[in-house]
C-alpha cells in the first residue's frame, strides 16, 4: 500500500526537530555538570570500577550506533520518505530502531558516571520520544491501515525481541 503523505515532515509530530536537537543539549549539559563539576548524584561510582563502566559504555555505544546506522540506511537511501511500509531488516525486531538507538546513546553516557540526575532526565526524554512515536504511528496507521496494525501486533515498539519476528 502506498502512503498518502508526500513530505517527510508530515509524518512527524510538530516541532520534532526541536525535541531531537534540544533534548541532547539539555541532557549533555546536566550530565556534564553532575558528572564533572557538582558531582551531586554520582556516588555509585565508588562501587563500580571505571573500567567496567567504560566497557559497558562501549558495548551500549556500539549497539546504539548500529541501530541508528542500520535504520537510517534503510529509511533514508533517498531524499524522500519511503512510500511503502518497511518491515524487513532491523524493522522485523523493533518498530523504532533509530529512536531506540538515540535513547541508548543517552544510556551509554549514564554508565560512564552513573549520574542519578541524568537517569531522571532520560525518563523525561523517553516520555517525549514515546509521544513522538505515538504521533508517527497514528499517521502510519492512517496511511497503511490493517497492514500497519498487523505489523504493530507482531513487532515491539521499543525493546527488540529477536525470537519473535514477523514470521511468527
């Protein structure tokens, strides 16, 4: 089924670009201030070795960048948004791999300093991202109807399940 929406911005919640630009700026500032200057909520660092935190950071960072790169390559190989529902590749396992990758970038940074204040900020950011996804999914339901609803029933919104794919 072809999409009724022609312009990519029509598929996004209004002001999405501001959220995608603003949230990392706010997060990085707060994370940096807490982790490096004020050190208000990083007392867990005393219990977890830096090398372990760095290893966890690297693992999550690699996973995050993989999600972002693969989903970006799949979605944006041209300048126009896809006019068909993409349910192959990484989209067989999770409906929002790019947003998930971005959220994992935040989580990776949190593991460097275990800033509890940053954990609070990421919860707020997740709520914003979930609102954006809900908005975009409504448009996809309008555009692709039952095909998208069936896809939604089989593929998780946020946490990939490699054992449950469209074939199941």
